[in-house]
């Protein structure tokens, strides 16, 4: 028998109820003032994000893909320059590299954290390497202290893809604590509705502690302009509308609580799956907190058959990401082949993400766990 409420991968309706009055009041104010783009709500979001992340500059933009694109544009890279990243991520991470006629270079990931295997990073550096894009996948950080050491050694830029880990914290060897997205030269995030901090449409932001880069980023998102009708560099149109800023301002106040609820749900999953043969639960890194944008297990056996049974019983699940980027047709020019990234390829065939959001009930999780375990019996 199904749980009382229908199980969702992400329950945005339930989350909305708690902030409905504030969101509706803010939207009404935007409608009354007609300041639809870069209005007061956007300025408030800039301040709120800067304070929350303890970063000097937060630049809102239209979406997470634009955030990555604009970040690369600001670095002045040349066609053919190499950018090292991972293949086990959403295609946008590599897409922006290709759009700028740069060369994506892929390294493998850890099978327990799903994040960049930094031990492979330095071997991938060549004389053409200019930038590293570590992806904080599923809610916890790459080993950023090691990444920055390699970047500093080889004079490389670092752009953090923080689309899935806003609010996660990294502890360095000296005891200092840093929010993901604020450690590299530039950090980028997405506020796609399903994110831990999600808008009600497309939205994104870019972060930096470098004042010169901040000025450049602000120009690029606004057609390369500091002064209206005077473009000092090639830019794009990637401004955030005020409606989305209203939603994000309301949610930002609750982000730490949202992330705590996700951690509690992940711990509950862990307890149920502990010792179950055929299931590997996600590892928590010693140096990073985890905000569980996704709860992703690795299953032995026919992953897709398990998904089918879950679906029949009204339980959603997802596969992130079924075809690694280095094996995608659009990226064949860069020579990717089966076997190049064995861990990435294994996770593509055996990774399974279960429902994870702030409104999950224990009853729902009990049903999810029971059904997954039965599938493996």
C-alpha cells in the first residue's frame, strides 16, 4: 500500500506552502513597481548571497549554464586552450567549454563520492591547460585544498561548478572553513527549481572574491556594458528577473534548514540500507559537509529493472547521468572512448538516485527502502 502522500523526487508544492505569503507579497510588489529586471529584489539577493557565502561579489544571472559560460569568458582564454573537468556531470559543464572553442579534458571520479579524483588531475595538466572546473556533485565538495594546490603550482584558473552543493562547507588542513563556490577564482551556481536553493524558473549566480573579475563578470552578463549603450567587451544578455529574486530571497533564509532536513533524510536512508548486499550508499568526505542535492546509491544487478519496479509501485527514481559526456556524440571530436573513464562509466550504468527533498516523510522513505531492498533480494 502506498504512503499517504504521493512520493515525489522533489516536492516543490509542499515547500512552497511555508513561504507562500512572503513570495506572493514580493511578486505583488514587483508588479506594482514594474521593476522586472535587476530591481530591488535582485539587489537584495546579491547582498544576501554575499553575506551567506562570505564572498565579496555575487552576480545574479539568467541560469547556471550562463554562469559557467560567463565565468570562462571573463578569463580571456584562447581557442584551443584546455579546461580540465569531469565527464560525470550535467552536460552544461562541458558545453560551455566547447561553445568557446576550448578543449574539454576529462578526468575520472571517485566511485564512493562521485566527485573528481584529484589524484588524476595533475597528470592531465599540459602546456595548454588554463583552467580546472571541479564539479561539487550531488551536494558535497571536491577536495578543493588539493585542487587549489595544483592550480597554484601550474598557474591555472579554477571555476567551481557549485550548482548542486550551495551551502556545503569545506574544512582545510589549517582548520579554516569555506563555503563551496567561494574557494576558486570564480564560483558558479544554478537556481533551477529542483536545486537546494531553487527559483520558480531559470536563474543562476556567479561568485568571486576578486574585484577585477567581479567587474568583468558584471559587464559580461549585461552585453559587455558598464555604461548603457557602451560595450567595452563582448558580452551576453544574462540578467536575473525580479520575480525569481523574490523567490530566492524567501528561500535563502531557510537554506540551512533545508540542507539539514536533507541530511536527516540521507541518514535515514543510510540506516535502512546498512549491510544490505548489492547497495553502496554515498560516502561523506572527511573534509566536506554534504547537503544532499541527490541521494545516489550504486546498485549491483539490473539497475533499469529496479527502476521499472519502483515506477510500477509509484516510487520515482532518476539516473544521473546515463551517458557520460566523453561518450556523447557531440563530444566525439575530443576522442572519448569506452574504457577511458572506468569509474564514470560504471556509475552511469549502476548509479540510482532516490527521492530526496525537504518534505520527505519517514513513511515515504520506509516504502522506498523496502521496495529497493526487495528488488535486490
